């Protein structure tokens, strides 16, 4: 895999095409990486304790390496 952690990358295909960010985490076995600010989904979280409210949390999901390229 040619992308490593802390590399600056740009998305070349998909719904986030043209966005840039840095690689936060990489998964070499799956050929996927997590890029900050790219492919962010909203996840609903149930309340854990009684009296606490549920909330919606933004979660960064992995993107395939073939959809990104390094920026110099």
C-alpha cells in the first residue's frame, strides 16, 4: 500500500471527490484508510445511563485506497 499515516491525500472518486485531508489510520489488509473530514457518517447513539439523552455522533469511515492519491 502506497499510503501511510499522516500523508496528505485528495479524493479522486466518490461522493467526496475533490476533498483533501490527512490519513488518520490505515488498514493494509483491507486496502482502506480513514481520512479526516472525508466519508463522515452520522451514527445514532442510545443513552447509556438513565436520565441521559441519546445523541447523533459523526463517525469517520474507511475509504478504499484506489479512490485517493497523495498530494505533495
